[in-house]
C-alpha cells in the first residue's frame, strides 16, 4: 500500500440518519497507518457513528471518506465486504455466535477468506493461546465470563492479521485489571504494525496505555493530541 496518502482520510464528513438526526457534522481527520487512536467524548458525541462509517455499516451523507484507499461513499457493497474482511472489528457486546464453540467463532473470519482446515486450525489455536484461552477452544461462549468473551472477540478480530482493528468500547463492561489486559493485547498488535482505532469512556486507561487522542463533542471534532 502506498504511504503517500493517509490510511484513513476524512474531509468535512457529515452523517445524517433517516430519522433526521445529525450524528457527524463536518469532521476532518487524517489517520496514518500504524497509529493507535482513541476516540473519546460523551455518549452521543458521534464515536460509534464514526466507527460504523469506517467499516461501511453506514455511508457518509456528504464529504469525503477514504479508508485504505477506498471511497466509502461510492464503493460498491461487494467492495465494502472485501474491505471489511481485511479489518478486525471488536464490539462492546462481543457479537459472538452463542451456538458455536469458541474455536468456530475465532475461525469464522478465516473461513470467510477461504482458508483450508489444516491451515486454519493452528492459526486459531495460536491466537487463542495468545489471549490466554488456549484451553477453551471447545467451550461455548455462554460458559465464559464477560472478560473471557471479550478476549474471544479480540482473538476473532486479530486472527486474519488485519491491517486495521476497530474497537467500539471494548473495555466498557470489564473490571480495571481485565480492561488493562485487553489494552495490552491491542497495544501489542499495534506494535506489530496494525492500525487500531478505539472508542472509549475509560479515560484512566490512557495514562497506562498512551496513544493519539481524538476528542469528539456533539458530532464534531473537539480536540486532537498525541498522548505518547
């Protein structure tokens, strides 16, 4: 990928939902490949809406949004699906498949990409061992604690070595120690070259895990500073 352009580029991005609500109003922001970016701000500031645009969950109403050299307003649904396969997405509520084992949840992105079983098995085992769940491959999510479920979600997001991980409040329901452990994983992935964009309310985590901080307020960019 060329480094001549930002990894993600937003120019005067607006987002209005069909209800008439304006979620984002004129956001201009560049994110370079390999950065760790926190999105902070009050509930309703536009953090989740911005993240949804980055993986094509919603399209900008106006402005320019380029993500990994893809025009997210004009791209076809097929292109959006292809792009999403190269991302890891971590949700606060995990979005695990409770009818499938931990192994199958983590293997899903690889199956979508067409990996054969003999190649897939060692990769899934490796990422589950990395997040400390190597002994829970055949458990079902309902048998896990909330922190363990979130670690499964992280393993699923990282299993295909994505260039970009998008995390929406991944520590919001976790105790402080577990939240720090989750941040440790994400920081480690970032050090390996993965771009990480994470929305969070847990501002105390920024002290132990510094990164670039983009502050949002009422759908607009209110601040941008590097905490490293």
